[in-house]
């Protein structure tokens, strides 16, 4: 389509609300996801100390309950043997807090007593946030050509760091137990709704599904780029990297569990807790801790920058597509990127809750978006027509099971998980202790519905504004709107059908592609 996430839905203009929904989601995602990069950059800077600040209890942000290291199996007969913290009972130890948790909650997040108490701005963290946004701006402002050159480094260097950390991790005591905990599944977890919604969120977010970012990046490809093969390569590399990184993380978590004398399940955190609590704590127990901490957080920062590049590029491309060529102005792209980064930075200053993370661009909104995208492509535009379009581009027809995925499997799975989550919905809590007030839940659902309602509201608006009977309105509003560059590549259906028996990479395909272009 050579269009961003909004204009790409000219294939079925009635459902152009899908494009606006994806823009809302990717804007929210750009706004809160960069906070992870700011935290990572903050930890990276703090790693340049001979003693890591989150490994001791003698800092201004620590409380009297801070305890550096103790072993649970030493808690015998009500006291801790050979302890340097005095004659502490097990009840007193139960009230103890790790210095890494206090560094995370008291220093980095500066958590207040509730949602109704915003607290104060952490100026050090704000400067880190500003620095990260500046990096993102100068990497994205010139478009995909400049971003592509930078990604050669930001996407490959983390693999070097992962290999170094893996070699170090597997040589530590307890690494085997951590890895076995990672590869041995707990099938009972499949009965929990949150497991499914977390899995859907992870896959959809890591693949950028429903965000419109892949659509924006794909719009810069050549017409005959093999997008079908690229989809498989992307899936294999993405999931393969995640699987490989799991060995790196859990080998070191196994070491931490061994050092503390606890089960691995006690130290395996999820979400930000894994990156900013469990892993830094494990690193603090290792020799030459600042080196390993710096390596981990620079890897985290570079990986996050790649995702942020894609999100900002997808949003800016969609916005610029709304302005016809006659409104073009010099430095239009640079100004649009600057406005986007500045607006997100201002909103980021209020990022004091997890409401954005849980509601605005979470599994619920992405599953809803993906369901309707499959329905529109497969049932409104037509799965067979879409297969023909791909054949025109790549010179051969994809496997038929792709059509079944678009038509049945993917929408059913998305809607099934979506309904499963709604039926098992529980109020949002922080650390299983603080329960968000009702008005906080309302704000969260408002964030979620701001993107989800774009689809039905846009549909009703277009139908009500059209003329004729319902059937005439439907037919007119679901008729694709092709531009001049689309008509250039159109070929007769008879030519497309003949591609069914061809395989990729043959000389015959090249001839077919050439004829289609002509």
C-alpha cells in the first residue's frame, strides 16, 4: 500500500477506525515504554561506582528495616546464627527489606502512599528521560535510512553482551537449577487467565502486532520485497532471541537463589521486577559487580531503543500520511518527530502509576485490535483477494493455511483470550498489597476504551453519513480506494492464478513479477 497505519485501511474505508485505534495504541506505547529505557539508563549510570548503590543499606533512601544479605536456612531456633546484624528473630527478619527493593521503590520510583498522592519528580530520572528522548529523536528524525544504519549496531551488540553474560552465568553455582526451572513448564498455570493475557501481550508487543509500526516500515520496501519470507524470519529471530535470553537470566537467578538459600521461584520476578530488582540483586552478589551491571543495562537500553525507534517511526509515518503532498513543507518530518517526542516527554513526567502499562497498550487492546484486523482482511476485503495481492508482490502464492489463520484460527484465539480475561478480571493491585481506588480503575478503562472504541465509533459515523440503503452504503464503504501507484502494479487475475504452482526464488517467478509490473 505504501502507506502508514491509517491509510493502509483504504482497502476497506469503512474500517479506517482500525488505523486510528493503532495510532492511539502506539502513542500510548511510545509514551510509557520509554520509561523502561530511562530506568535502564539510570541504572547504567549508577553502575559506574566501585560499590553498587543498590547493594548496601547505608544510603539516604534506606530505612531501618533494610537488611543486606541473609540466608533463610540459617534461621534456626528463632535466631540467625553467625549474623552481623545482631540477635534478630525470624519475625524481625520477615519485616526486613532488601536494599535493591528500597533503591527501586524509594530512590528510582519514589513511590507515594497512593494514587491520590503524586509525589515529587525525581530530577535525576527526569534528566535520564530527557537524554533518552534526545537519542530517539536524532536516530529517527531523518527517516528509516538513518535509523537502519543505527540499528545495525543497536540490534547486534546486545547479542555479544548476551553471549558474555551466558558464559559467565553458566559458570556460577546454582546455574543448573535456574536453567532447569526455566525449561521445565508448570502446566497448571494454563488455567490462569493472567498467564494467557501476559503471553498474548508479550507476543503481540514483541512482534509489534496491531501497532501499525510494521505497516509503516513495510511501506518503504520495494513492491516485490518478499514480505512472506520476512515474516517467518522475524518470528524465528524474535522468539529465538527471547528463548536464548531466558538461559542468560535464569542461570544468574539460579545463582542468586543458591546464594540466599531459597527456592528459585522466590527470586524469579516478572515484568520490571525482573530487570530492576531480581537481576541487579543477582549481579550485586557476583565478583566485579559493576562490570556485569553495566553490561546488562547497556544491553537493556539498546534493545529498548530499537523498539522505541519502531514505535515512533510508525506513529510519525501515520500522521504524515494524513497530509496530502500539496501541504508538504520543508523539514516537515523533523518537526513532526520533534513534536511527538516533546509531547510524549511532557506526559512522561506524570508516569507515576502502572495504569498506563496495564490498560493503555496491554493485551486487551492489542487482542481486540488484532481480532478486527483479521476479520476485515479475511471477511471484508477477502482472504483470497489478499492472497492474490501477496502473489503479485512476491511472485508466488503463500501456503493455503495462511488464509485459514486469517479467517478462523487467529481471530478465534484473540477473541477467546480476550473474553477469558474479561470473565476472570480482577482489580489492579501493586505488589499484591495496594489496591487502586475505583476512580483509578475508571481512568485505566478510559485509556483502554480510547483505542478500542475507535473501531465501532468510526464504523457507525461513516455508515450514518453515507447515502442509500444499508447494502449500498456497505458496498460503497468497503470498496478499496486505490492510488495511482497501486494501479501501476495491478495484473489480470488469470496471471495471478498461475502463480499457485510456482516456488520462490526461481527464474519463472522473476519473469512473472516483471510481467506484473509491466
